[in-house]
C-alpha cells in the first residue's frame, strides 16, 4: 500500500502545482484594484501557497508515505480496510490542498480591505457582506480541519466505516488439521526432535512442516 500512497501523493502534488495557475487571475485583479506593494504581495499568497504545497508533497513523498502508510508493501492484493484508509488519506490531502490557497486568499482580502476601511462593526454584522466573508473563512478553516482529521485518524475511521469498530483486530492464525480426522493442532506443542508426531484424537501421524 505504501507504493500506492507515494503515487497518490505525487498526483495530488502535481494537481496543487496546476491549481496555482487558476490563482493568477485573482492576483492580477487584486493588483489592478489596489496597486500598493502590500496588495501585490498579499495577492500572491494563494499562488505561492499552491506552489509551496505542491512542491512539498512531491519532494517529501517518500517521507510522507512512510508516516501515513507504515505497513510494508504487500503488492496489489489489499484488504478492504487498507484500501478505504488509502482513500480517506487521499481525500484528506486533497481537502487540504484545496483549502490552503482559499484560506490565504481570504486572509489577504481581509488585510487589504481592512486597510481600506471597508470592515467595521456595521459591515461585519449579519447579513452584510463582511459577515458572509467571515463565514466563508470559517468554512474554509473547517475544511482544512476535516482534511487533517481524515489523515491523522485514517486507520480508525476506515475500520469504523467498514467494520463498525475503530480497531482492526488481527485475524487468528489458522491451525493445521489432522489429515485423518480433521482435528486442529499447533506444531509448537510438539517438541523438536520428535521422530513421529501423532494426533491427540486419532493418533494418526502429523506433518509438522519441519525439516
């Protein structure tokens, strides 16, 4: 599952880099509306956020995969809980990638418009424009928190969604059975060096799988 995680992290990192292109028009509009150096720098925050986040995901893909997918690679045959956990982490990272530039945009708008005196007690009161602006910022922060929650609690959430409990209990090992009567036996119960191991039920010889 770790290899799948690395691939997913790289794909999302590339999407974050491409998402930065969509914020160029916002930067141009903000610069035209307010040509001050402060507005220029703040308008670039969403674009910079996308580029930094995308570059971080791609350059640290191995480290992040080791942290989020601690189990060893087991090929493509994954159980349902592992696949669901992988999906939850991908959704969480995608929510964060989407929320970070939006939060930065809202913060830059808040600073720029606040410096212009557009926010006061009246404009921030419901249902004026300022109130809607703050509501949008809160929702973006909630989205960011949900993404972090999905990543940090992916194992327990996947187990709960699929199994109805938050802990994945390891399956009990299957014991070999006597070929004659079908009685299960534990090879560890027989001492090494025993010439012939026999079933406790029918006394038939048992294969302990030892050389």
